[in-house]
C-alpha cells in the first residue's frame, strides 16, 4: 500500500473503522484514526487506547505488508488480534 492511500483512508470524515490484513495473516483494526501516524514506508498505530485517548504502546506496520483494507461495521470489530 502507498502512504497516500493509507493517509486517505485515515482522513475520511466521518471516519469508518477499518481492518488491515497483513501478508502474515495478522489483522489489525483501526478504530481511532488520531492514533495513527503514516510515514513513507510504515503506519505507526497506538494500541490499547483508553477513554482519554491515551495508548498503551505503539506498533509499526510496514505498508508493503498491508494486502487488504476492509471497512468494519459495528459488529465486525471483535475478531482481530489488535485494535488501534
């Protein structure tokens, strides 16, 4: 995925939560776009976001390993390994 594609997904308003599918089979739900930072080669995601919007930690994902982006409905958010 190109950085401008990821940025465009995160900048949508109203934001629609998405699930990122990685080359290794891992999935990552992005429910808080303000917890994401896009660089030329990666997206950095804050995880474990609390009610104040504070993350437990930051995990980075190389953009070349994102093979699919899926929009989530209200019920679809519980099945992934991580949520940002």
